[in-house]
C-alpha cells in the first residue's frame, strides 16, 4: 500500500475543529449545569473518586500511539492496521484491570458504591481505545468535519443519557454511565465516517519508531494523569464525599475550557510545527501559538476567579458555592499549565519525546509528593500543592530542557507577558469592586456588576497595550 501523507490542517481546519470543540464545551457546561441540579455534590464526589483511579485506564488504552501516528510524516496501511489492533487490545486489557480492582478499591475506601461506579466506567476505556486510530485517520486525511461530528455527537449522547437516568433517580449511576455512552456512540460514528478499514495484524511493518515515541509519550501522560488526579485522591483521604465533589467540580470548571481549546489546537499545531524547515521558523510559529492560546484561556481564568461566588450560585446552585475558595488557587496553577503547552508542542513536533519525559518527571513527581504530604492540612493545601507543581513543571522545562530543542524560553514568555498583565489587572479590578461595592448584593447583580467592570478594564487595556496581538488574531481569522 502507498503510505499516507499527513494532511497538515491549516487555518480553516483550525477554525472548524475549534468550533466543534467549543460546541463540545458548551454541551459539557450545559451538562454540568443540568446535572448539578439533579445530582448532589456527594454523588459527584463518589464518581470523581472512582474516575481518578479508573481513568488511568484511558491513558493506558492509548499508550501514546495516537500522538505517534498524528505526527508521523507517513504511515503505511500495515502500520495503521497494527496501531489499531494494538490500541484495541490495550484498551480491552485496561477495561479488565478496572473491573479487577473495583472491589479492592471499594474496600480501601469502605464504600461499596465504588464497585458499581467502576464497573459502569470500565467499558468506556475499551471503546475509546478502539476508536483512537479511526479518529487519527480522520485527522490525517483532512476529514475534520467528520471527526468533529463523531466526537460532538458522542458527547451529546452521553449527556442526554445521563440526564434521562438522573431524572429517573439514577444519581451517581447516571454520572458513571455518561462517559461509556459517549465512547460507544463515538466509536460507532467513527466506524461509519472513516473510509479506511483495518485488516488483520501485519508482520514486517516498521513499528519501532512509533512504539518508542508512543512509549515515551505514554509515560508523560501517566505522570500528567497522576499529578492531575492526585488532588482528588488526597482530598478523599481527609474529607467527605461532599468536599470531594466540590473540589473536583472546581478543578473541572477551571480546566475544562482550557482542555477544550488545547485538544483541537494540538491536532492542528503538531503537523504544522513538524514541517517547519528550521528552528527559527519553529520558534516563530510557537511564539504565535503562545499568543493565540493565552488570550482566550487567561480571559476565562481571570473572569471566573473574579466572579466565582456569584457565578457558582447562579449557574449550579447554592449547594456548590463551597467550590469557590478552590478556584483562585487552581487557576494560579492553570496559568503555568497554559504557559507550558507550547513547550509540550515543541518537544513533540521535534520528536524529542525523551526530553519531554525527563522534563515531566521532575515537575509531576514533585506535584504528587507535595499533594500527598499536605493532604492532612486540608483541601485548600492540596490545591496549593497542585498549583506549585505546575509552576515547577513549567520552570524546569523552560530553564533546563526546552533550550535543548533550539527554542527560546524567553521568547515564549515574552509572548505571554501582555495577556498576563491585561487579565491580572482586570482580575484585581474585579475583585476590588466586588469587595468594596457589590458584596452585599444578590448573586445576579453582583455577577453583572463585577463582570461589567472586568469587561471595561479589559477593553481599555487591549486597546492601549495589545494592538499588535489583536492584529495577529485578525490575520489568523482572515487567512483561514
């Protein structure tokens, strides 16, 4: 078979994927709002605890192979077929592991509900693994509309199923089934929409470089997953299901918009960076991507921190306002997470997965250790440990590892300075006006008042400081 060339997605594809991903984001926010009214924080807490452990199977099921396939300049039919069967087999094994540990895990936390939750979560990992290479094939062949449709319809189906089950009194079981329903629908649609079909596994295909890159990427994802979820497990050691649910909800609300932007951007960015002809061009593109990434993500974080209390009260209900104290701490960590994504893209696009792994080990291990050590102090201390870990991860990569790719850490940081200043000043103004003027008001006028001040400050600073960055955004949209 003739190898398939990477179809590097350009601006039009970027806008399509971003639009679809933000459609998924809207669906997930809608789900958060609706399900928060139907299911209490304690039920969310028990599912979050199970998912913090069971979700490792999702990382295992991919094994880094989808990223290896995405960045490969060419893939033969034999390689694609072998990758499909490897992912599928690993996904089935991961599902089996989750089912096997369900009972011991429930016994460790003395909560028999965890058995049912993990059994309902488990099939999702096999289903997502089976669809991984099909979705990569849609990405590589330029069928971005089909890729977006399969994932968006899967998410919507999972949401509808969870809401129906919650209305019937399913509680935490409805939450546990949401991901499995979504993964099943995504797999079915991926099979329908992908023209390529895997054959039987082939011998003789050059799998070594793909497996090496995938293995290193897999270890990075394992460390990332462990560092991300150690907070939930650490809080579970010292707090009730109610507090676990509040902590997890704050984490999800802080990270969800960032994750929804990063996923399609990575699909677009990696092929585009991989074909850069020289290091100077690679750095120029990364600086531009840093600018494009910082403005929307930091705007969200700044506004959410400024309005956390009234926003949570209005959107989720008064039962969830206890999540607000965690938001600014987690947002501080998210800032460095955002600054670190261009570093990740640089490592992956240049094939330096070994450097990426060593860089991740330092920061992620420190995050895990800090979260475990400070857990007895309380959930806020755990959130602080996670934020500090994100800072260490970004700093170590910037100082010791990124320069070895030829990319300047200082250039990436300079691209982020203006948006950081704009949204930091807007945040301070929003918090000040909230404390001095709007504290005693009901949630809706408080939200509108603080949000209005925030918008005015942001517009004024953008016009005063960021005209060049605004032209970058305009050019990106016009040249799609």
